[in-house]
C-alpha cells in the first residue's frame, strides 16, 4: 500500500493536470451538485408506495430534470438514465438507491 501511495504521489507531482484527467479527479463534486439540484427541485421523498409506481415517479422526475437541464446545459450534463435502472428501496419515505 505504501508503494502504491508513493507511485501515485510521484505521478501527481510529475504532471498534476494529466493525473487529474487519468484519475477523473473532481468528478464527484459534479455528481453531488446534480443530486443537490434534483433534491431542491423535487424534494427528498417519493409519494408513491408501490415499487412500480416509485420507479415511474423517479423516471418522471429524472426526465423533467433532463428537460429543464437541456434548456440551459449541453447534453453531457444531464442526469444519467442509469439512475432509473437501479433497484430502489424506501427507507422512512426517503428514496435510497441500492
């Protein structure tokens, strides 16, 4: 583990921008920002109770988010449809992707 850390540090110090590109450094804040916007627009809860209806509700919300986003941002910044393909569970009326 120590050798891996040293190798990573060496690569980082040689070319910081290249290291960031290769390791996709800084991508998490983009995803967290999109989730934050999504929750501000639609809230943290779903209103449906049946799993099929929950899935439909989430797909509808993601589609609306993508529609709104497409009006102001390029296509690459839209919410991933992969979110809708995950199994979804409700825990205390909050939507949790598993």
